C-alpha cells in the first residue's frame, strides 16, 4: 500500500481520496498550511506577502506519520487521517493540535459543499486548560484575554476583524482567509469557520517570546512604514466643523493660546454629495488658502473620505458604467441609506469597489484633483468596513462577498498608500475605522470607532487597544472622550474627558474627537455637535489637558525612536506587559496598564472619582515613579496617588526619558 505523503521541494503533501493538505515553510520558525478538496489554488486573496525564498526544511516520511521541521517549529501529520500537530523542536512542547469534532464525522477539517467549487469550511483545534489568547483585532466586549469568546469574522463599526491570534502556549496563528465567518475559543475546542471559501489556509509560527512571534508575523504580512513626523502631535477633531471659517477659527485659537496642534480634521458632509470627494464651495470657498494657512501654522489638514457614492453625485453614473461599484446582484448597485445634501430624505447609496485596482485608481484621481493638489496629505478613511448591513451578499472584483468581504478595508487603505507613494510621498498615513491582516504595511492607523462616552467604554478601549497591538497593528488611537455624547458643561463628563485625554497622550496617535452635546441628528446620523476643544470643559480640565499636551510634545522624539525600532522588529508602541516581561506570569493577566515603548509604564485611571491607583510593576526591573522620584522593585503591586491632573507613570530601570516635571512647567 502506497503512503499518502509526497515531497516536492520544501513542501510536504498528504492526500487521501479527494482530500489533500500541504505544509510549507513560510518564514523563520513558521509554516503555511493549506487543505482542500480535489486541488489547492495559489492565487486566492489573503494576507501573506509573496512566497518567501525556499528554506532548508527537514522532511521525514514514515509509515505512520510525516514531519516537517523549520527552525523551532515541527509539524507532524498522521498517515491515517492527515491530522496535524505542531510542537517546539527545542522543548518538545505541543503547541497546537488539530482535533476532530467526533470520532467518525466530521473531522478536524470539514467542507460543506455550496456548489461552484465553494464550501463552508471549518477547522478545529484542541482546547488547553489555562491557555490565554490575545489579538484578533478590535472588539467592544471589554476583555483582553479572548479565551472563551465567540468572535465574528465580520467588519463593523468598532468591531475590526484581524484573524491573527497569539497564544500563551507560544504560537501565533493567522487564519489566512478574508471570508465572513467566526472563531470560537471554547473550553472544549477552538473552531474557525469560513462561511464561503475555496479551501483552508492558515499560517502558524512560534518563537521564544511573544515579541518574536509578532516579529515573525510582521515578516509574513508586512512591516509598518515610518510614521509621518506630523502624525505624532495633537489632532483636533469633532463632529463637525461645518465651514471653513469655523475650522480656521479653532486653529487660530490654538495658535493664540500657544498650544501645540499638528492636525485638524475636516469631517464628513464637507461635500455636497457622497462620492463627490470634493469640498462644497458654499461652505468651504477656498480650501487651498485654508490648507496653506494651516500649514503656515505647522498644522496638517486631514480630510474625511468615505467609500460611499450617492446617485446624486456626478461620479455615480461613470463609476456604475465602468463597473467600479460593488455589485449588488439583481437591481441597482445600492447598499445602504445615508443623508445627502439637496435631499429631504435619506438616499440609497453605493460603494466603490476597493478590491478593484481600477476603482482604487479612479478614487485616487478624484482625491488627487480635489485634495492632494491643494496640499492635503492626511487622510481619514471613515466608514471603510464598509458600513453596509450585508456585505457578504454582494459581489466584489476579488470574488463573492461572503468569500472576500473582510478584505475591503485593507484594499481601501492600500489604494491611498500606493498612489501616494507613486506621487513621491514617503510619509503616508490613513486614519481608518477598519482593517484586516496586513493593513499595517499600507500605513493604516486604526481607531476605536463610534464608542460611548463612559468610563466603562474607556476601560474597554484600553483592552481593545492592547489586542490591536497584539494583532500586528502598531498605529492605533481612540476617540478621546468617547464618540457618542458627552456634555462639556457636565462636571462628571469633564472628569471623564480628562482621564481619557491623559490616556490618549500615550496612544500612538493623540486625537480628540466626538459628537458632543448638544447634538443635532438627521435620521440615525449626527450632522453637528457641541464644542470639543481643550478649552471647552472648564478651567480645571483645561489645566490638566494642556499639561498632558506639553508632556506629549516632550515625548515625541522618544515615540518616533521607538516606532523606528518597531519598523524592524514588528513591535508596537503600546505594548501589553507580557510583550516586555514574558517571564513574569502575573504580567500576562494585566489588562489595564501598558508599556509605552520599552521604557515607560502607563497606568491610566479608569474609574469615576478615583484619586489613587493600584499598579503592578513587572518583575525583572526597577521602576521610578515620575511624580515622586520614588524607586520601586518590580514584581509587586503598589498604590500611588492619582490626582485629576496626573496619570501614574513609571520609568524602567535607569532609562533616559524626557519626563522631568520642571520641563513641563
């Protein structure tokens, strides 16, 4: 009887009846695993960079199993049923194991035929007691450890699907499939599901530390470029500045007060119709002069760019006729309703197809003509999930919606990045509301989406940001103060916005944004809101917030130095303690503190009325409290004062950081 295994170059293939599986080295200590029925395809959309150079993998084929070894990772595949187990070569520890749902049927890999070579696909792995799982994008459930969760693989406002997980067992797994589906991290097993796919595809890596796993992931999916020098300063934003005069008035007031301002944002509805991608000259009569005046003050102009196209826009007809809109199947190419100028009711709008290279080029030409050529260099790609109810029902250039929909935000960002680079720009950043695996290599800076203005949301945002960091996205921020609501005259809200502002000063991007009271809405959409500048919340808040702004300015050289190192290592700026202190077991459970680079520990205050803060100081370092100069030995919990104008900060060992209080007075 012939063995089910074959070797071709550095690939190991198992075949039984119509089912086959291949394992291939894919970067250091990593493999790519693909499985399917009848055949495997090489040209499907995914997150992995082009196939790396062949590696010297060891392949051994025996009667009962075969193994492929690549550095620290060894993969064993059984002859009988093709089940895969991954383990470490140095310790022999089992990392992850495919496990059938039942002794007879279904197996660990399950394909439910949908016709046309497509399947509903399931991949099952064993569960392990005590395992913790991090990453997997951004979610609003308020937890850092994702074990025990069921997560939809579906892009929504504030729910960002990045299917990369880092396990406390010492592996990272990328579900290399942009299909709509879910992942279940249950006590009785892990199951990944793609509702519609051609085949199974996942990438597996290991490393001596979680930091090494993130580095391998960046090698496989792309490293982030250099953060633009202007992007690390303070961003002023609100829903919304309705006119050119209003926005310039705010920027001039920052300058008059001598407050640092790097970016000011032109929010949505600055156009006449969705899909114009241009200023409405009635309210923005001379945007070129506006951009030039702002740049003269050292301020960049960021503009909101939506992927939606209204039938009232002059661009709708040409884009429809050229096949550049997402196809809705039968009927008009419309996918949602949205307010539009000149219409007394909501308008059914279409979306451009970001998975089409031609559509990305068309969009860029409009952005170039109407924004770039007058000096705009900062892009806010809002609602880029895109914000439609059922993207899986539509058809994209890259394939059926159910099969490729999660790819949309990454390809949208890619279009901006590649066309900006073609213009000779070396500093490219797009602020995005959604992302997918690999978005980081196209200059994506993810933000939290439309979250509530509550202390509970602030605490959940800290954990969401840490999981984004563990998902390979190093540029991240949140709407300081929360997005939905907040009365600037309410003392309770003023306390919240101060605490959020202090936290925001230690995010990669430092951005004040929200839809403040009193709010005006049309349908379900805010069209204007109350004041949201640092002087809007009373004198006590103003003093605390401007202190945080000055501290941020001092930290900008440190921030850029840390991110430049991250360009090489793949490490984020905001780091869960476990990234820097993997040998400290307690550090793996800390979800309300983080490292800001390698030298600063940040402990934001996350509760109303709190004026003291318990802080865990990781083992393996000595920590200096910046407010008092007191040194503490690591591996202990301490309690420190946290008055309203201070956030607890600690310097690691004897690191040289620009945090002298004398410099801030």
